């Protein structure tokens, strides 16, 4: 019997459009693989919809909340529908950057120095010596991120906006100069390492998703020892957070420092993008896993109690 896959996409987070693009690519691939596919633009009645659709598997490609923070995973556990990617606990932990930092640092993953404070405190006075980065504790795709440089006399006043939609707690971290690197865990192993060279000031939302917004150098032009350390730390971070399926870890590498001293993990993404410009499909292809094979593996890997 043909397995019935519900592809969960869209939703209401700040990453809705990216999720819809990822969802279309994954649903198209699942159909090419011979699965029966139902595409669901997730709304707040998702439990009712899933109960009516009754899929065999849920392919969760919701970026941001509620798909990446453990919420939809809890719904799927209650309904008894096997699903892709990480489970309730790992998703919730990885989404809360300040909590994830504590767990990752305890596991031996080097993290930038930083602190979580209210956005109002962050907007009132510099929380750290410049340069530093301010980012929401529970957003992705570089949404709501500011780089505060020596040229900024005051912190970003956008933090006081009444329509600020990214939560009242922000994470302030020391800015790490150098290269932007990323690596994924696919089928339990680390992929190669990409260096991301943005065409703009930093790897923001536009650089991530606009065609030509950034250049991906694969394999990254870094010392072999640094590549191996990125791969080791990517798997270590995946395991420390309890991730399942596919995840992606993002790093900064200050290449002015010796060896691997300048390597820092920024965060782990439990539902990385799967658009035509996304990193994980590119990393998987470089490892010899075509996109359709990747999607097939993710569907067959789906389970409960993740």
C-alpha cells in the first residue's frame, strides 16, 4: 500500500514564506518518490485537519514556531502520527537559543560569550563591549538580528518598537569576525562543510533565500583540521541536544587565530530550509545523496517518541 504523507508547511511564523517554498520542494519530491501526498498549510486547527486527513507520516517542514519549537511535535505525539526531524524536547531546547547555549557549552561545544536580557534593557545601553550581536532567543533565518559595531553609539532603537514581534527576551553575544561555516547531520553522520560568503553585510534573511544572495563554497576553503573539528562539533551538538533526523549547525571561524581556537558554534537548526537555495540539500548532494533520496530517507526515518 502506498504510504500517505502529510507535508506540514506555512504556518504563521516570521518564516512562513520560506516554509511554503521548502514544503513545495519536499512535497514534489515525495510525489516523485511514489508517496501519496497531502499538502497542508498549517493553521491553528491543525489537530482537527490531521485527524480528518489521517496520514501515515507527517513531514514537518514548518520553520520557526510552532513547527520548530516542540509544539507541533507534541500534537503529532498525541495524535500518534509518526513525524520527521527532532522530537518535542530537542526541538524546544534548540529553539531557545539561551537554553541551548548552556547545554552545548556543557557538552564541550565552544559558544560565543553572551547573555539573555530583555529587549528594553538591550535597547537602553550596550550589554556587551562592541562589536556584538543581538538576536531573538526563538527566531530563525536571521530575523530580528542586529550587529552592533564600534560605529553604533547607541544600541538599535528598533528594540523599543511597539510592533516588535520577536519576543521580549534577546540574546546578546560577542561578535566573532571571520568566516561563516555550516555543516549538517544526515543519516547520522556529518556532511561536508560549506563556507557562506554573503553578498551583503552579513548572512541575513535576503542573503539566505534570494537567488544569488550569497555564495556557497563547498568544500569550505579552510584547513583540514578545522573541517574535521566542525564535523565533530556538528555531530556532538546534534547528540547533546537530542536531535533526530536532519539538523544543521552554524559556526563562525576567526581564521586569524591558530588552529581551531577561533571556531565557535552559533546555533543548531532542527528544521533547516529545503528550498532551491538551501544548504542541507546542497550538502547532501555533495555527499552523494540526491534530493529525492534525502526526502525518501527522511520519510522512512519518521517515528514517534523522537
